[in-house]
C-alpha cells in the first residue's frame, strides 16, 4: 500500500517524509549547559535542520546560569555549522525576575529578526527549578499565546508536588500551551503497538483474558547512574522510569481502541486504562513489588563499581536502581491477567520489550508431549534495540515423529524498511513546534500514575527496614526476589 505521500517504500532518511515547518519559530532552552541539551535536544534540532524540515528563519536560544558566549555554547555540540549559526546563548538567573526582563529583550530582538512570535520554552533543568522559571516567564509576560512550554519528567516527586506543579502550569499557561514530554511516546516502536493492535483484526480479537495468560514488560539498561547521581539520588528508579515510560507503554498495550487517533481520544483511553489499574496492597507490598540496587559486577566484560561507589552517590544510599512489580487491570478485558513489569540499571544488556504471553494449549494430542511442557505462543514487541515484532509459535520438527519446536517469526524494522528510525526527541520536538500534543501527557495521566505509586513510595520511606534494598550484582537480571515475584505464580521471566 502506498503511503499518504504516494511512496511504495520509505526513503533512507525517514525524516524527509515529515512536513516542512513553514512558520518561523524560536526555541528557548533553559538548562542549555546540561546533559539533555547536549545529548538529545541540540542533536535532534540539528537532524531536523539537516533533513530540511526547519524553515529558513528560526533561532535556538540556550539559557542557563553558566557564563559563556555564543561561540563557547556552539562549540559544545557536534552539529552542522549552518545550524549552529542559528544558536545563541544567554546567561540567566532562574530565580530573578530582573534576569527574565533582559531575557525578554533578547527574545524580542530575535523574534523581530525572524518576524514571528512562534515561541517554545523548553525546561531542561532539574525539576525544582520548574516553578520559579514558570513564574518568572509569566511575570515577564513571556507566557502569552502562542508561546508553548515543554516540561520534562519527573513531573514532581509525588502526587502533592505534581499537583502543585500542575497548578502553577495552569495558572500561567493554558492547556494547549503545555507539553509534558515522555520520550517513550515518541519512539516509533512504541507507536507501532497501536498500529499492530488497531490496524489488524486477528490480534485484537485475542487481546484479552480469554487468550492472554500474562504480559511482561522489561526496560533493562546496562549503563549505571553515570554522571547523573545528583539527579538520581533524589529520584530513584520508580519515579525515573515507572511513573512515566513504563506506565505509558503499559497503557498502550492494554487500553481500549480510541474511536480515532487524535489527541483527546487517544489520551482519554490511555488515562481510562491507567485508572483501571488495581492499587497495590500496601499491607502485603512485598508480594507485589521488589526494589533492588546494583552492587559491583561485570557488565559487557568490564568490571563496574557498585551504585554506592559511584561518584556523587551517598555511601549509605537507599535509592533503588531496580524495580519489579505485578499489576492487575480491573476491567472486563483484563480481569485476572497479571502484568509483570521490571526495569533496572546495570542489568545484563540494554533491551526494552513487551511480551504478550498466551495461554498454553488445553490438551496435547502428541504422545510424549504434555501440554504444559509446550511453550506458549508469545507476541513480542522489541522496542529497542533491533526494533521489531516477533510471533513465537510451535512447528513440527522435520523428523519422523510429531515433535513440536518453538520458533520465532520476526519482523525487524531495519530489515524490512532499511531505514534508520528517527530519535524520539526529533519526532517530539517537531510536534511541539507544530503544536500537536497527541503524543504528550495530560495532567490526569500524571495524577493517576502518582496515585498508583504514591502509597508505594510512602511505604518505602516510612519503613526502610521492612522494605530494605535487595542488592544484585551488576551484569545480572536483578535480585533473586524479582524472580520469586513471578515464579510464585508458576511463571518465569523471559530469557533475554
Ligand atoms: N539527561 C537525560 O538523559 C534526561 C533528562 N531528563 C530531564 O531533563 C531535565 C534536565 O536534565 P539534565 O540535562 O540531565 O540535567 P542537568 O543536571 O544536566 O542540569 C541541566 C542544567 O541545569 C542547571 N542546574 C543544575 N543544577 C542546578 C541547580 N541546583 N540550580 C540551578 N541550576 C542548576 C545547570 O546549568 P547551569 O549551572 O549553567 O545553570 C545544568 O547544566 C531534568 O528534569 C531531567 O529529569 C529527562 C529524560 C532524560
Ligand atoms: O528518561 C530516562 O530514560 C533513559 C532511558 O531512555 P532510553 O530511551 O535510552 O530507553 C534512562 O537512562 C534515564 O535514567 C531516564 O531518566
């Protein structure tokens, strides 16, 4: 089938298929001296530039406390020299309204030059700076439409702080100006879950408790905390991954079909699903959730230190780098189907996948092959790396008897389309500039996920002895308690 552009096959650089932005625009990045700006934001904007999507007139203004000039700012990035000519830098004090007055003057100068008031503020700063920045933007009158503001996770520390942040956002900006980014929603393979489920008839019919035994979602990283200890020590893995990426992927796997793929319908269904998750029982939390922290170990053949030995981490840190949990969705479709989720740092390798594991056959007709020894059908969404979808099923081995063997029929994006998938930030920044919030979170997304996780965080904090960390050697699949979590139910984590 030809795509909307009339193409049979995708071009090598898929970004060339995205519509060119016609209107001039400006992006102001707070925290422009930081990690996210260097690793994700500037590279993404540069790729959009190189793909010819950006208009002739645009500006990127970096803002942070560090003193530096435009040249020094530009020299931090590996980017096209013509793109870098659009980038400048201004030093700001996030807490000082006077500083925002001079920021405003600078921005107005740029806006005159590009003859546009199409402006995006990107808050790439530690979360405790969001509120002062939002308030100072408002005091300076920089919150007027069509300005948009992008905020990064973690959206608060708990339900109360998330609500405070949301109240501040909504006091100074209207909902269509607010973009709460979860970069997992910008991943091509995460969006593909929707196409797989809702553009195929055969799978949706079996996507329920009559056919599905359980679902496993794994977000494993081989890296440790790296240079982000300052951030991670205040956050931990539950807030870093589960409150956002994990629950959003979970919602896409389990939600009902929206009547159309537009911002509100899609977001309504996502939130409806999140609201159907059964609250975790605090009294017997140990049976539902496991927290771990990496010790020393060997990852990819290299010896690595324990989390507590990483620079910037407290020697007695009680911060989790691994979480596994079991959830149920209390609705007609999923009643009785457990969802097992796990994520962690310094695990064996980087892999993110969702496996929908179907029930075993009820009876085996093959002599010597008991039905419960036949591995079940599984549909696997590999979100990264080697992005694709696999269907695991039994086939007859080519021998005289009737011996089944499990094999996997694999679709890999790279083999079929032969294209490099766009980075999530490329896609999402484009959407922000175009003002399309479909792939962004809403206030209720955040509140419902905090409602689920808040009691857990509180229980952990109130009783650190009962919920002490399970140390796992780096380079393994987490603590043995995580294995027990699923094995108690007669199931096993998939071997990845
Ligand atoms: N890095 C990543 O991979 C990801 C980051 N995020 C989120 O993006 C945001 C930015 O992350 P990241 O770039 O890693 O953050 P950084 O720790 O690199 O901080 C960004 C900038 O904020 C300023 N800053 C840092 N600490 C303070 C402070 N205590 N007071 C005032 N200013 C400070 C610094 O600039 P200066 O000193 O010049 O003012 C720094 O360059 C965070 O909310 C993070 O959660 C989300 C997903 C991934
Ligand atoms: O948001 C975050 O995500 C990264 C993992 O992202 P991925 O796209 O590489 O899967 C994680 O390392 C980081 O701790 C977290 O803040």
